[in-house]
């Protein structure tokens, strides 16, 4: 079992067009709090339900008015009993964000229409969750692999695939 002092990260370049950056153990609200509140967003997918009443479904229709990180943060803090199954949104017309109920955050940066420097953005996120900048160097050295990194910025293990990572967790 992983401790709170480590996370699994994934970094990859796809056909020199997209950068993918993923990490685990981060809720939607936790991720939103990492971002500058003035960033614009557009929600493209949302599914969730109320904690104490699964029959109250909340879809994209109920949240498509949210157009900034500030408004999303307010919404999530006001609706603390909301269980989010999936949310997909686009930041600044440049970064696709997907967060799942298993607390996995996936970011896709389009290099063809990039308005935000992806490396600075990733390094900022790593810093805010308590990792040193060397962690990003580890990810760039292990492109396309899942890397388990401790907060002290030490690589604990490198996995060739997500299945290898899951198999390793199941053994413990």
C-alpha cells in the first residue's frame, strides 16, 4: 500500500503534438485549489451524485455555467456532499483536464495550440503538492512510464505500464 508521502506520476509525449501528465491521490477540489483562481475553464463532462442520496444525479447541465477556477472552487466547497464520478474540463482553451472518482488527475497539453508553458505549469503543480523540481526531471527521464516518487523526490519504483503498477499494488 502506498503512503501519503508518495504518488504515482505519468508523463508522455504523443507524436510531438500532446503532452500527457497524470498523478493519483488528488480529488477535484484538491486539484482546483492548486490552480490560480483567475484561470478560465469550460466544463465538457460532469457526472456526480449527492452523498446521501444517489438518486440525485448531477450532470453537465447543472454545472456548465461555471467558467472559472474561482467559481468551480466555490461550487465544490458549497456542495461538499457531492460525489464526482467524472469531470472533464478545458483550462484556458489549452489544457484538457480529466479527474475520476478514483482521484486520478489527467492533464493533456496540446503542443500545437499551447497558450500555457506546460513545463512551468507541471513544475508549479509538483511544487504545490510538495515535490521538488527534480521530480519533473525524473518524469522526463522516464517518458511513457509510471513513476512512484516519494515526497523527498526519490524514485521508489518505475513501472512500464499501468497494469504493472496495479499488479504490484495487488501483491502488497
